[in-house]
């Protein structure tokens, strides 16, 4: 049970990937945090639970990524997808910061698996969550709870 008479330093509204990363970061920085997830616990995590992988820039192959994916290549790929309708400053910031995510998210308990084969050729660019997006979310929720983040489901 969450004590709603308490005052919290940070209120995070939503309970997907963005919310959990924000909540964990704020808590690690010393803030008290309340996450208000609109969904019931079983359906927590919005679209994040449907995901399978994330694309991050990296300068060298890793245990599960077959080769480098530079910031410049990521930027060019983004332009192809958006047809140039891209805020360059914001996009380059996101791409640069993405390089830290591969390690950071492992520190939050998320595990990787080798790329899926078949019609997807993403083994160099995309890191796949072991167990899929639901497993990633479960790891983030577990870490948030262990850190002392308060979570309220069915929040209105
Ligand atoms: C089928 C599918 C597959 C995808 N696969 C991938 C993939 O493999 N890789 C990838 O990078 N992206 C993928 N995406 C995109 C990815 O899911 C989204 O970019 C990502 O989930 C966005 O994260 P988020 O935390 O912003 O939002 P969400 O994950 O959608 O989380 C939103 C959260 O807010 C909560 N919420 C909403 N309204 C309220 C409210 N009023 N009050 C309180 N809580 C509220 C929801 O319950 C939910 O928990 C996929 C999307 C879909 C639909």
C-alpha cells in the first residue's frame, strides 16, 4: 500500500520504459519517487511490453552485437526513416546519449540475448531483450521497487 499522505520529491506519471528509467534515475539521485501507473499491474508498461529490442549507437562489437554502429550511421538511418523531418540537435543528442544505455540498462537488471534471425537483419544495430519487453519491464520494476520507488497501479 502506498501512503498517499506522504510528500514525494518526484511524481512520475505512467509506467512504461520512459517512466521507469526516469523513476530509477531520480531515486538513484536521492529523490523520493512515486510512479502513478494508469494500468492494473498485470497490464503495466503500455507499449513497452510489446517491444523486443532497442537500437543504440556503439563504437565496437559487443558480446551480442556483431559490429560497430556509429553515431553518424545512426543519424543517416534516422534521416532515411523520417525523410529529413528531424530535429537535428535533439536527434544527435539522443543518438549520442544512446551509447550509454546498453550498459546502463544492464545495471538496472535487464539482460540481452543474441539477435533473432530470419527476416530481421538487426544483429549489428539492435540489442534484443532476453525474454522480450515484458521481461525488461519486470526487471526495471523489480529494480525500482528494490530502490524504494513507490508504485501505484490503477492510478486515476
Ligand atoms: C507492437 C509494438 C512493438 C514495438 N516494438 C518496439 C521495439 O522492438 N523496439 C523499440 O524501440 N520500440 C518498439 N515499439 C515502440 C515502443 O513500444 C515505444 O516507443 C515505447 O514503448 C514508448 O515508451 P514509453 O514509456 O514512452 O510509453 P509506453 O511504454 O506506452 O508507456 C506509457 C505508460 O503510461 C501509462 N499511462 C498512459 N496514460 C496514463 C495516465 N493518464 N495516467 C497514468 N498512466 C498512464 C500506460 O499505462 C503505460 O504504462 C513498439 C511498439 C509496438 C506497439
